[in-house]
C-alpha cells in the first residue's frame, strides 16, 4: 500500500496540523508513519528534563497508536536541533524505511525555530531518498519511487511577522475530528505547559479552534487542514500531486 510520513518537531505537532489528513489517507488504504524529531524534554515547568522526555515519549507512542501509525522515536532534544548531518541522516533513514510517497512537514516559516529547522531537514531527507552515495544512520536502502513534500499551515495561519499564509488546498477533517481530538488528548503533560507558556487554557479546544479557522478559510468545510505542495525538482514529477489525488473527494483548492 502507499505510505505517508509525517515529520514534525515536537510531540503533539502532528496532531495539531497533520493528523486529520493522515486519518483521511488511512481510510483510503494508506500506511501511516509518524516521527517527532525532538524529544519534548523542555516542554514542562514541573517535570525534570529526563522525566519530561520519558513522559512525552510515552504520550507520543500512544497518540501514534490512536492514529494507527508506525512510530519513530526522536533524535534530538528540544531547542538543540540543528541542520547537521548527524540529525538529517537519521531522518533520511526513516524516510527510506517508510518508503513514503508523501512527506508531510511544517511550514518553512513558522513561529519557532525548531519547526523551521525540522522542516528544512525533512525536505533534505526526502530529497536524499534515492541518493545511494548518501549513507543514512542507520544505513537504509534507497528507493526510486517519487516523493512529494507538503507543508502544513504555520501556527495561527501567519508568518511570525503577521503575514497571512494561504494554503494551496484544504483537506476536510470534519468527520475525523473526534479521532484527531483523541490523539491530541494523549499528550496530557502539555495541558499545564501550554497554559503557562502560550496561554492555551485547553490545548485540545485550541486544536478545534484552529481547525475551524482553516475550515472557514476553505469556504466549504467545518474543520480543515491546509497544505502547500513543494515544487517538484529533485523529488517527483512536475505534475505529481498524490495528496490532492488521493483526497480529491474531501479537498478543495485554495
């Protein structure tokens, strides 16, 4: 079956802006793969770094189980992830292992550096999926099928400078919102952290609010996720658009 790999920075990022699309793909026979690059270890005001990392690892594994996705563990600590071969060689190994036709990742411009760095490394890892002279960590065989990269919406649907970001197309997540809500709810440790750091009184309700906002932007759906397709050079054919093709019955152009 075809496969999709979501590559995000922190535990809960996938659930906020990517999980609904993944669930729609799963309903159409796609194999789901799930990777958080960072360990979430700095996402607490009450747990130690070690305790926080262990807690968030368990939460992410449970969330991936709710989504029905294959889970890949983190390779870096929060706020220490850099665009370096020691990291993107590990991410490239996951891309090759998943044999993804679609890679979902963050917006290239987003509200925090971890998101932007992970986005850049996800793009590099996808680019190297068929590059035999680049050895991944651990070594994984290349595959020749095309990979198409899609970028999720940034936080608040704006750049950090307040400029609006309009998706190329929208995916209807209305009929999978409850399962998406359940997956995000697995990240219980984030309730206190997001309340204190970002004034999100209820992070699960914030997810619904974000989904409704994107739904309004679509002009059609109650809840939605927005996507921008990366240009094809080095990844896939010029007309390849497998996400839109697979979800044509539940998507609308931007």
